[in-house]
C-alpha cells in the first residue's frame, strides 16, 4: 500500500512519467493483433446481445471495471469467487449489488473458444466496460490491452474503494493514491449518469442522518423536495428497491448527472462533495449546461488512465481460463 502510494505519486510527476513510460508501454491497443485479431468484434457482438436482453447490465459492467482497477490494479481480482479459505473482494461489503458476473463468464467462454488461453479476464472486463458506455450512447475509446490476471482477491482490500459518504478530501486522497487527479475524479464520477443504487445505500441521507431520530434529521446537502421523493420510494429498512441515479435518463450516458449534482439531487454525498472544491465545482457547473463532447473526450481519457492502474504485464499473473477461479 505504502509503496504503491509512493509509486502513484511519482507517476504523476511529469519527468518520471516519461521515464516509466517504457514499462507502461507493455499495454497496447493492438496487443492481440496476431494472437486473437477478432477479440474486439467478439466482445462487441456479445455485448450487443447482452445489453439488448438486459439493458440494466451496462452500468454494472462499468462499475465492476472501476472496482477491479481500484483494488490490486486492473487484474480481474474482482471476478474471483471466495474459496473455503479465502473471502474474495466480491463478497466484501462494498461489493453492494455488483452484478453481471455470469455474462462476463459467457463472453470469456466465447473468447476461449476462439483463442484459447490468450485473453485475460482483466482485458475482457475493460472491453465490456468500454462497450457498455458506447451502447448507452456515450463515447467510445481505444482500450489498451495486454493486462494479465491476478491470483489474489482479498475482501478487506476493498477499503480502497471510496464510500458514498466520502467527503472531497477523502475522494481526492483515494484517487491520488491510484495516480488519478482532480479532473479524473470529477470526470469519472460522471459514470453515475447511468445505473441505479439500492435504497440501503442512500437511506442514511433520508433518515436519522445524525442520530437525532426525527424526520428533520436528514442530509442538509440534499434538496428537501428530493428527500421527500426518495422517502416515498425508500423506507428506512428497504434493502432491495433500486433508485435511478440520474432520474429520467439512467440508461443514457450524458451530462445530466452534473445537472443533478448542481441541484443537490445526486444520489451520494460523494457526488455532492464535488461542489466543495473549486476545480471540481467549476467542472460540474460547466457540464451541467452541456459541453457534452468535451465530457465525452475527458471521460475516454480518464477511463484509459484508470485502466492502466497497477496492471500486471509480461510474465506476471496468468491468463485465467475461467474468470471466477484461478488456474
Ligand atoms: C467517486 C467515488 C465513487 C463513489 C463513492 C461511488 C459509489 C457508488 C455507489 C455507492 C454505488 C451504488 C451501489 C448500490 O447501491 O448498488 C455506485 C454505483 C455505480 N457506480 Fe460509482 N462510485 C464512485 C465512482 C465511480 C466510478 C469512477 C465509476 C466508473 C468509472 C462508477 C460507476 C458506477 C456505476 C456505473 C454505478 C451503477 C451500478 C448499477 O447500476 O448497478 N462509480 N457507485
Ligand atoms: C461464485 O460465487 C457466487 C456467490 O458468491 C455463486 O452464486 C456462484 O455460483 C459461484 N460461481 C461458481 C462458478 O462457483
Ligand atoms: C456481497 O457481499 C455479501 C456479504 O457482505 C454477500 O452476501 C453477497 O453474496 C455478495 N454479493 C455478490 C454479488 O457477490
Ligand atoms: C485482511 O485479510 C488478510 C487475509 O484475509 C489478513 O491477513 C489481514 O490481516 C487482514 N487485514 C486487515 C486490516 O483486516
Ligand atoms: C473529511 O472526512 C475526514 C474523515 O472523516 C475528516 O477528518 C475531515 O475533516 C473531513 N474533511 C472535510 C473537508 O470535511
Ligand atoms: C438513529 O440513530 C441513533 C444513533 O445512531 C440510534 O441509536 C437509533 O436507534 C437510530 N434510530 C433508528 C430508528 O434507526
Ligand atoms: C435488510 O438487511 C438487514 C441486514 O442485512 C436485515 O437484518 C434486514 O432484515 C433486511 N431488511 C429487509 C426489509 O429486508
């Protein structure tokens, strides 16, 4: 953790970035051009089918790639199942409602049939996340490939994932140890333009916020009318109901998330917190009023950056045959 943090800081310093460029260059956009030239077409074809049948899976694939990259780097560790002796990341508390594992296994199986022992699960997930955004009418981008799969997945390491209650200081800190800056933070938070959250994830903002136990005890930074609206959907103990994070266009990748943040109608405290730093605030305000193509380009850039976090390359790790279990 300490060493990784230091590395991430070094990487953000310009001259070192150039120096380390050579190690990073092991990921490339044409990594499988000889060994599996159709990899991207195979994934895209499957994704079109998957999203046609289950449009609500686009958001979980995007979120899963984020969770993968923030814990042990983008190494597919989020996909591993627990074993008799180990509790894996996906069984930790912050896994909350990660979904779509079965679909990932199906895409991986197609790739194993076409190109055995070649495409890592970490790369499959990166491609599925990219296609999820594109199929939600968002941007697309070249995915750098050649990640290898890790063999370790430990539940308690998910503490590196920012919680929805995080304030701006904590968010900046948790992103910066991964080599991501303020701009990446505000841009990638825009992923909340698609998808849903469980009532249980936001109920602390609606009920008993500070422990006073009365109905006025709510998150002061959420719009009062919106609190009423969410309360009508979410009872205090509801663990199952889902709310749209970007109501009205939660299946469409657009800039309306930023508009909800400005109106204090975003799902999480962490979304609201983007208004409390001058840089992230300016970005939110600008994009609440459009500038969609700029957001799309920024999102593509930050996703490529996120997809590079602590990747395994060369002889590190392995190419898993199935994503839920090490070889
Ligand atoms: C900035 C810090 C972030 C925090 C605190 C955060 C937190 C959360 C939480 C708590 C949920 C809802 C879980 C549930 O109740 O089901 C969620 C959903 C989601 N997050 Fe984030 N997230 C953050 C950043 C990101 C990033 C960087 C991405 C991707 C680039 C992302 C993509 C998503 C997506 C797509 C969903 C919807 C998932 C679904 O529909 O099942 N989030 N996030
Ligand atoms: C992996 O674990 C999940 C639950 O944690 C279970 O539903 C699933 O069947 C497991 N997958 C395999 C292939 O064992
Ligand atoms: C998430 O973790 C909980 C335990 O905290 C576990 O019961 C649940 O099966 C996990 N969900 C998935 C999708 O693995
Ligand atoms: C996390 O889990 C690992 C193995 O499961 C254990 O060795 C370690 O002590 C745990 N760390 C913390 C902080 O709980
Ligand atoms: C953020 O949260 C941390 C830990 O709870 C706290 O120490 C810090 O004062 C908070 N910072 C802001 C700006 O609210
Ligand atoms: C409200 O929070 C306080 C302090 O955490 C707790 O003692 C109380 O039981 C909570 N009330 C309800 C209805 O959950
Ligand atoms: C919600 O989950 C908690 C703990 O996971 C459980 O005790 C409670 O019965 C659940 N409530 C509902 C309404 O399902």
